[in-house]
């Protein structure tokens, strides 16, 4: 199964070339209505339905179809596909600018993940000597929204199992935040967010019990 919630509508997906058997994507991730999603199942793949009853949607999901949400989802997909090339390049450029500024202006900051082989709109950055939850809270006071995990994992305080699997230690994973941009993100908003992040990290390190190294890595 491929969870394409973050990539669908933001970069090309070819289920044949990528040899994908089952794929899911969500409407609200492409600015469509909440309450709609899609499920691709390759011919010959058998899946047991979770809901039983009236046999709606070819027997895969019994319940009344949310027609307005489905229509809105389809329209949102049309818009995303028509703008994908331009938006993918624009968001990638903004993302690279954010990463460049953060790594240059904040000592002991690191990009988690590959600089190129990644989504064009999401980045995960970690900072030594601070807690990600503290960064999140202070940025919120500045009017900047970030996260320390995916939305489905945000209530948990454990370090990200993904970052741990990438080889990070627990304290390193705890110092990471996830930043994302979208179709309506402006250059002014990006500059404001990075400026706020620089202030927040500096403030937290001033009260950190750990010794802060001055070298930039």
C-alpha cells in the first residue's frame, strides 16, 4: 500500500511505472473538501472491505456516498493537475530558500532527509540543544505554525519512529520540527517565518542547560 496523501497532486504519480498495487489519497490535502478520499486498487488485488451493508462503491465501502465532497475533490484534482508543473517548481524553490537560510543563520541545525529526493513542499529540520515542542510553542506565539510530527502522530510525545529509523538518537529526533508550504504561501510569509525561527532558537538556547557550540555544521 502506498500512502500518497502528501504527494498526490503535488508531484507526478504513475501507478504503472511505480508498480503500485494499492494507493490512497485525501481530498483535503489538495484543497478539496474534507470527508472524501480515493482508493486505487490494481486489478487482481483482493482487499477485504472494512464496512459491510449495501454494497456501495463496488462492495468496497457500504454507506451513502458524499457526492458534494466527491465532486469538490474531483475539481480540486483538476486544478492541481493543471498547475502541478508550475507549483512544484515554485514550492521547491521556496523550500530550498528556507533550508538555505535556516542552515546558514542557525548554528548546529541540520536537514533531515535527502535535499533533492523529497517532496517539494515539506522539510524536516532539527536543532541541537532545544526541544521541538518548545520551538513549536514559541513559534505559535509568533503566528507561525509548524509541527513536530505528522498530524496522525502529533498527540504522541515519543520521538519520531521514522527519524529514529534514519539513525537519529532520541534527543536529536526530539529537536526536529516539520515545516510545510502550500499553494498560497508568499515570499513575505517565508521571510517572516524564518526570522521568527531564528529568534526562537536563539532564545531557547540562551536558557538551555546544554552547552551550545558556536561552530556551524
